[in-house]
């Protein structure tokens, strides 16, 4: 309990310091607003709730991986059912080597998982978050 309190106290002190720095930056720059008025409450809330460090880096990496049309197609196919490299290769018109390379990247970023059955390896999406991410992305690009 004491540790939690200390961590929260430290985060609030850091947030207050960042609010002060943001206010100083705003005062130093005439390009931000005409009034140079900082809402300390909003700034503090935003600072406390923002994406931090490793999570920001990992999310950016996941979006980079999703930036390739072939990988998006693979994820879309795997959202429907698990498939092996041979099946994916036939559907996509790519070599098995090319598909394996893409699957390795997707597995490294925990977007797909594999399951071995005798001599065949089947791939599926790592979890339901990936399905929702794809669905939301498709809704976004399809929206008029």
C-alpha cells in the first residue's frame, strides 16, 4: 500500500512538472495559440493517461507490421480459420518461402501463433484483439 502511494505521488509530481514545462513552452512559442492559456487540469489529465514508453514503442511496431498489404491479407485470412503455409501460399499466389517470412514477422510481433500437427504447422491469430483491430481498421477505411 505504501509503495503504491509513493508511486502515485511520484507520478503526480512528474505530471505537475510536465504541466509547468508545457506552460513554459507555450509561453516561449507564439505559434501554438493566440492566447497562450494552458488548462492545467486538461494537461495533467492527458499526461497521466497517455501511452508510455514501451507500450508506445510496441504499438508503433505493431502498426508498422500492419503497414504491409501482404501481411494484412494473411491476417484477414487467418481471422476466418487457421491455415498452413501451403494453403496461404496457394490463396495468395506467393511462394511458401515468402509466406513463411511474413508469418515469422507476424509471430515475432505476437499477431499470429502456430500449432504443429504431425508434419504440418497451422497458423491462427494470436487472440481476439487482432480480429477487432482488423475489423476496426477495415471499418475506418471503408467509412465514407
